[in-house]
C-alpha cells in the first residue's frame, strides 16, 4: 500500500513539474498598454499576466495593435 502511494505521489509530482509554466522556455508576461503616439508615453497599462505556449500565441492574436490618430493613442500587447 505504501509503495502504491509513493508511486502515485511521484507520478503526480513529475506530471506537475513537466507542465509547470516556469519550466517552459516560451513563457512571457504580457500586458495591454495604451501609449500616446506623439511622445510614446504610457496612458494606461494593466498589471500583466504570464502566458505560455499556445495561450501566449492566442493572447497576442486576440489583441492586435489599434491605432487611433484622432485621440493620438495606440493600444498594443507588450511582452517581456
């Protein structure tokens, strides 16, 4: 019984470690930022969220750059 519990706990730990976002190389912290076009100063910015793999690609695709020359603002995704 103890052996089964040890194997089960080991399996869960390995599964968690293999899918952890911190261990992947394609993770980035992204946020939506609105800047003035004229001087590139930040008008608004959210806190940022970490995205990995396909969720990172989906987030970038769902939020294209939006330029509004009337209000002199551009909103885009910035990741680091």
